[in-house]
C-alpha cells in the first residue's frame, strides 16, 4: 500500500500484530509519550489542504420528513414501556429515585394469561385423583380431590370484581391444603425466571442493540439517479422488500411500481450493501441466520449463501477489498469470515470482553485498510486482529478509559470503517467509533488516542451512521448520525490525503419524524394518540444518496421506523450565509399535506394491535355444558344481530312485528271535570281557593256557608292519615258530572257490616290513644249530613274521604245508604 509522503506521527511494525520485537506501547496514555514528532514540511501547492467552506448548511424543503410508501396492512405493537415494568409506588427512605421492577404485578398477569404454562408441571404430576394429606381423623373423601372437577372450577373462576365470581368448597380445600406446594413450586421457580426476563426487557428498553448498523440500504441502479431501497416490513419484519425509486432533481423521489419481496424465517435486523469491482452485494442479518445476495444491474437479487448462527448473530460486514467476503459476529464471542472460495472459517473467539468485565454479549467486526486485518469490538473497546497470524495476536485500537477521555460508564455502541478508494476520500486508515456520549475518529497507525473527538449530545443511543461522498469537488464529506429515538445530525468531515481529519463547520440537526405531526390533519384524541405513537417509533434504518447535479447539490434522505414506515426528505446545499442575511425557513406545501392525508387515511384503515393483556372472560362451560339452547324461530334473532351489527336500537320492525296503531289523544278536560280541576289547583298550591269556590257554588243562594273552625294540632295527624290511604283505585275513571247521590230511601237503622273493617283500615298505623281523638275531629268536619247543603255535595267529593262514624250517623238519620268508593290521589 502506498502512503503519501507527509504523514502524521506513525508507528510501523513488522510481522503480525502483537508478535513483533517492538515493545508494546498500548498502555501509554498518548502516542506523544513514545514517539517523536517529525519535522513539519513546508506547505507547497502539492500538499496543501484544499479550501473548505466553514458555513455549510443543508436547507430542508419541508419542516419534517414525508411518508414515501403507504403503511403496511399489519398492525404495529409498540411493545412494553417503562410504565409497564416499573413499580408504581416509591420508597420513602430512598434519597435518590431508583427504578424498581414490579415483579409481583407481572407474575400475577402471567398466571392469569398463561395459567396452562405456569401450572403445567403440576398438572403432569397430578393423576386422576389428587390426594391431599390432611389432619388425622378426617375421612378420605376430605383429602382426595378430582382433578377434572378442579379444572372445571378453575375454568369458571373469575378475578375480583366479577359478579359471577365464586369459590367452591373444592377450590377452598385445594388452596388450603395445596398452598405450600403451589407457593414453593410455582412462585419461587417462576418468580426467578420472570425476574430475569424483566431485567432483560429493562435493558432492551434502555438500549436495544438488535438493529445496530441499520436495516435500510440504498442499492445504486443503472443510472446515478435511479436505485432501489431494501428494507424489512410486515408485523414481524420478516419480509425483505425491494422498492425501485427514481431521484429527480426538481421534485420529490418517485416510486416506480410495486415492491418485490422475499419471505424470511426471522425478523430482519441489519441490511448492508456494497459495490466492489462493479458487483453490487447485499447482506442481511437476522437473529439466527445470515444471507448474502448478488444484485444484478437490472435490480434482481440472486442468493449466494445462507448461514445459520446457533448462538445468535450480532453484526455483519462486507469487505471493501474482495467481492463476496463477509464477516459475521456471534453472541458467543466468535468472529467468522466467509468467502466464496474458502467458505466459512473462524478467525477469532473470546467469550470475555477486551478491557474490563461487561455482561453484554454484543460483538462487532469490520474491515481495515489491510485485506487480512479485521477489527473486533465489544462494549469495552476495539481490537485489530490478523486473520493470518496465530490465535490470540492483536493490538488494541480503542478502549474506554483515560486515553480517549471517556466518562464513567461510557460504552462502545458502533464501530465503522471509513476508508474507501477514491480520489477525494478520507485516509484509508480511519475508523469511526460511537459511544452514548461522544464520537471519535481513530487512525489505525495511531491507536488508543482519537484524532478527533466530539460530544454529539443526542438524547438516544447513536446506532446508525453513514459517510456520504462529497456533494461537489473540493467540499467535505457529509457524515450522518442517527439516534435510536429518530434524532438526526449532519456533520462535515474534511482531511483528504495527508491532512488531519477535522470537522468543517458546526454540526447541523435535521428534522425528525415527530416534526411532521403538524402536516397531518387534526384527529380525535384516540386517533391522534395513535398517529403520535406511530411517528415516535424507534428508528431502525438510515440511507442517503446525493445524485450528480449541475446546479445546487441535493441530498435525499430516507428513514425507516420500527413500524415499517419509510419516510424521506430533500435537502439543498446552501452557501455560506452573510451576517445580515435571514435564515431560510421551510414550510408545508399543498402537495406535502395531501401526501400526509393519504398516508393517514391508509393508516386509520389498518386495525389496531390487540391489547397485550386483557381480563379473562366468564366461562359458561360448567353451567351450560349439558344445556342445549332451543332453536329460535322467526325473525327475532336475525333482527337482533342486524341491529347489533349496525349499532342501533332494536325496533319492532326488526322483530317482524306489525306497527301498532297510534292511540287517539285524550280529550281535553272540560269545564265540569272536577277531578282534573282539583288536581290542577292542588299542583299549583291553590287547593284551599278551589275548595272555597266549590263551597260557594254548592251552598245555594238562600244558604249561608258554614263558619270555619280553628285548626288544631290534629291537622298533622289528618295529613299522615291521608298519606296512608289505599290508592289502588286512583286510576279509575272519574264519575260523570250528571251522576248524583241516590235518593234517600227508608232503611232499617242497622250498621253496615263493612263499617268495622273500614274503621280498621283508616285506623291502621294510628296509635290507640289517638284514635278516639281522631274520630272526634273527623266528626266535626263539614261533611256531615246535618250540614246545610250536604245533599248537594258531588259524589267525587263525597267519595274522597273514607267512611267515618259521623258520616255513618248522618246516613242513618237521612235514611239512605252512602255510595262507598275509594279515594283518589289521597284527597
């Protein structure tokens, strides 16, 4: 390999790495402690660094990315969140807040949802009759429980709050006698396994490294403006799609036809593409399989090899030197190299981490400037390994410690080889190393100490990175960095040839998918929350392309979310703005809002994902097992199903019934309808005035009205008596106004047989010491036969009060028997 004449301070060794006679200087804090800086050469026109613009700015066309493809037909489940795993309460004695996993709630939910799995070992141990050892002296029937009946009882059991919940004697006996067995066998073993699973889920919520490297790739086509996107989709991300896209300089990317897809056996975690010696290669990583395709110029993939990884694959990389060479990493710590000529061979294996102990099984491998030297990385550092040397040889390239000024708890998240062959490429010995806090550029010739370190400030872990070609000759190369939460940053790296790599201008933050919410129409709260959750889905893929353009360079950026949605955004390169020039602002266009509306309409048609947990329903198997429901006849069942399907009320026509005739309206009360007038007056609080009017009209012109008696304390007793009267005949029709009392006929002076029963009826509920007083009071009421005008009292008024002794005496004296009727409305 030819190196330029002017180099930064370097160290050259002979032989395999780690086995030369030169002392190991990897323990030193800096290369300045062991090496001598060469003299600086005069900057001539042949080795001078090109002029770099310091104010590079990419202006987006819209405030946020737009959907490129319609959403898939499968619902998307965001999975568990921190609120689902953490304990909702808190410990008062803790000085600092700490996350506590709620194992109790998760265990109870697991027992409800998967009771067959939780109690399967006990069910296998049980025979037809399960014998429970009870106390001595009890009969055998008390200690033997039928497993079949017990399972039937458990099938109909409901949680607390259910109105049909019950506990049979069999369940109580089994729970009391088998409590120690259940607690020791189920709670202890299952609790340990569940706690281990919750801890793993919590680590995945903090950092999900399954999609490290990205699952979206851009494969160039026949022309520089055409290509195809390769990405996974579907509910399980197990279908690999190939979508052809045309990049036009003056408009948005145009989708060409429908996508082709390949069905895989597992979810796609990583997609890598590289063109070597004119051959476009595509590598795909799943959880336990890796595959390699060769893509023709027409865009048709042809499979080359499928590999199975028993312990689980964590990363794949394609060689930039030899076509078809593939590096595979396993969770067991093994690194394998596959070539079309030699097949699969293991080049490195170490289950332990490089620098210090870390429980993460994540491993990563990539290539270097030498075709036979690879980099192996874990959470603690990165090591260069010679594939042709003896096992165990190697040299540390980076480690989390004082050499790189790492913080406490800083871990390696991504390593990527940046060297490529080209006239305007960076030096072929540069590597990108990303941690949760910073970004480092490391040179193979100067290990341990980064040539460039910058704190990216992303709120989520940077798991996606891509280095793009320069948009124009003499400009720095854009470097895209994406976080797991969808945040994007764009940097410009300069330093071709012998120049030291550096950042050209300040980094630029790009809009994320969450910034596109304002382009969608406002929805109801439930649909709006669903749209927000969809836009906040984690980012699992990043791809970009800069097609050649004679005018302003255009950057086409594509993003893939965990829900399978592909978004795109166009950015134009702006010159260095002046001090007084306003900053450009992007706005939504009618075409952009229309595209978002169409995508949203298709999203709302997709059924939502089923809930993760639901309360069990009531089982009728035990109660209605032998009951055969009768077959319904007629249109009633069909009409009921139709009404329930349409969500409306059940109407008579749904049951096949004839419409009922409308009833004629009731006649309005006439002027002589005494009962209606009396009720209206009582409702309006004018009952006394109505009574005075009736007395005045019934007394006649030659009769004087009877003087009012002073009210006594017995009025309250009379009110209580009126409230206890029987109202069974209150709904009887009112008497005709022409009907009058019958004429008085001579009758023998005998007491009617119903008088005693009538007295018992009105005296019911009245104390015995007050009954005589009540009789005296009612005898003085102005309703007696001796009162003037008693014969002209209407029948409705006369029947409004029960028969009293005074009225009995008046009836006997007048020689007529009164017309007995029950009162109406308590009058």
